[in-house]
């Protein structure tokens, strides 16, 4: 198992560099909004959804209702359901780690699992477990560090909330490079702009997601043909 751990650590280094920075930003931002410091690591342990955790701060500040939060959370993370479907065969013989692997499946972990070359000398279930656990540990440590330092050292957090927007922009650009299809991005941008102009701020996110999904279904033939 030492070999699996070493390999998992090696391939997870790029994720570590990103998660420590973004996790730190999340922890710092959370305490800057006058929330208790321990909420940051607790959310990272039990929720572990980077983008959703950032968005959750906005939910709390806007005092959104439980149903609105549940619907928005579902739409934000529903993409991971499709990740899971594509990994059913890989996770077939991974007990007793299977449930944790499902829980810890993030965009970055999925990217590593689907891009690294298969090494038949490694125990798959142990390698997958170490990879997922290491990635989560980076995120938890980053959020813990950010929340503790933010509590004890004064930081100017103006503009820090833009870190999530920057992350989404980078992910969006990477997706476009892979797909080479402009239609989904035009639909998403137009839906967001429409909702921003004509929907109240507390319903804007849900409205833009719903409009995007409906538009993609209506234009699915054009979208698929462009791939």
C-alpha cells in the first residue's frame, strides 16, 4: 500500500497546489463574514464541494430559504452524477472504500482518475482511495489554515470572493478547449445575463440554471452536431 500512496501523492501534487490556495481563500472569506472559524473545516470534511462552499456563503448572507438552497445545490453539483456514471466500472471492486470514493469525487479527482495511465502493478482500490483522501486533505487543511489565520491576523479581503469566479472562468476555458463547441457557453452566458436583468438577485442563480437547461434541451441537436 506504500507504493499506491506514493503514486497517489505524486499525481495529486497539482491538485494540492490549487486546493491549498482556494481552500485558504474560502476559510479566510468565511471568517471575514463573521462566521465561526470551525465552520470552514467542518464544511470541508462533511460537504467537500469547493464551488458550492463558496456559493454557500452567499446563500447564508442572502438568508435564502432551505428549498432555494437545496435546488441551487442540486443544480450546481448535478454534473458529478454524470462523473459517477462514467466511473461505475472502475469503482465496482473498491469495497470498503466505495462509499467514500463516491462522496469524494470532485472535478479535479475525476480529472486525475480519467487522465492518468493505468498501472497494473498497483492495487486500484487503494490507489483510488489514497488519491481521493489526499485531495480532500489538501482542501481541509487549506480551509483550516485560512480560517485560523483569518481569525488571528487582519487581512484585507476585498475582492477575495472573486476567487470562485476566477476558478469558474478557468474551468470554463478548459472545457471549451476540450469541447471546441461554443453553443453551451453562449447559452449559459445569455441565460445568466437575462436572469441578472429580469430576475431578483436571490432567484437569479436558479433561474439562469433552469433557463440554460431548457435551452440546451431545445437546441440539443445543434449542440451535439457541433461536437
